[in-house]
């Protein structure tokens, strides 16, 4: 096992070298259960790292808590079949609210909607964001290559997404990776909640679905850069909640879908 958590070597055969086994690095994924006050709420497949950041970010982006202070304690406990439980002690107010709209979903890396009990729970209302942030798109070119620096698993396996926080000058302040794009974003949002990062924007290595926009907006993120495309629902949600959404972010490129006044040159 390498010093980088979240991957291991396996023997493989390459197409151009039939019959010859060679070692290769493969990303790991494990089931992670988030357990609030003794009740299991969600199970997601995730890379086996940054569990507390994931739990905090998920709790914030799902509206389960309003701030990190609503969590009184957190323990990461190995579970059966190689899984992990993150046992979270919530304030009584937050736990009562959670029980009122409780859902049980068995998550997968590509979908965060599986198991939602009511359609109304899919598109939760998000308070309109203020217009306090700006970001010069000229700074984005320098930021994009930095995304690789937060993907040690991805560098070896080509199997992770990343989410990073950029300051207004395009410097990468920190980031997280995961096999799932939603989980990578949740991990970053949890990391940000413990840092003094207020000015800036989020950059993700994936497409921007409505859920990525909704998660970012729930945590007060005003600007979201995505390396790939955006969906129509993502654009509609971003427009409604005043989030600036920019897709197809490549050196010298970027498609501004909503609220362009924040990202002028």
C-alpha cells in the first residue's frame, strides 16, 4: 500500500502486452454511513479519506445543520464489510428538524437523488445569495492546473474528481478529491467551514448538475466554476438563487451561464 490513502496495487494485463501481468494502481471505494444521533441517514460510496470533512460538508449542503457549531461531536468507526460509520452528535434542534424530513438513500457515485422519498425534497428552496464576490476570469487560467495538486489518488489512477477553493486572485487555497463528484464537493465544503475562506470561488473537475449548484448555494458559495458542462436544471437553479455558474472552464475558455456581473474581465 502506498503512503497515499485510497488506492492499492492490483495485477492487470494490458491490451498490447497480452499474457504479461503488470502492477497498476486502482482507486478504492468504501461505503460510508452518516449516522446522526444513532440513526443512519445516508450511505454513500466514497474514497476512504477525509471522512469528517465529508460529514460536515454533507450536513451543511443538505441543510441538516446551519453551521459547524450544530455538531457537538463526531467519531469515525470501522464497520462491517470494510465500511465506515461517521457517528455524528447533532444539536437537538437540528435532529428534530432532520427527523421531520428524514430520508433514507443508498447513494452511488453518480447520483445523489436515489431514495429521496418526495419529489419536493429534490429541489429544496435556497435563499437568494448576495452579490458580494467578484472573480476576474483572467485568474482562472492559472488556477486550472493547480487542481491536480489536490488529486494524489487521481494522479496514480485517473479515477477521482476534485473540488477546490480559489481566492479572488486564482490561488488554490485547498481542495479535496473523491471517486464521486458530489462527495468531493461536500468534502471541500466541510473543509471550508473550518477555514477563514470567505472571498473566492469553487472550482470542480466535473460537470455542474443541479445538485452541485444547490450544494454550493446552500453553503453560501456565490461563484462555481466547472471544468465540464452544465445541465439546464443546474442553470435554472443557479439563476434562481443568484449563483454565478461558469462551465467548460479551460485555459482561455469559459461559458458563463448565469449572473455574469461577478466574473467580468
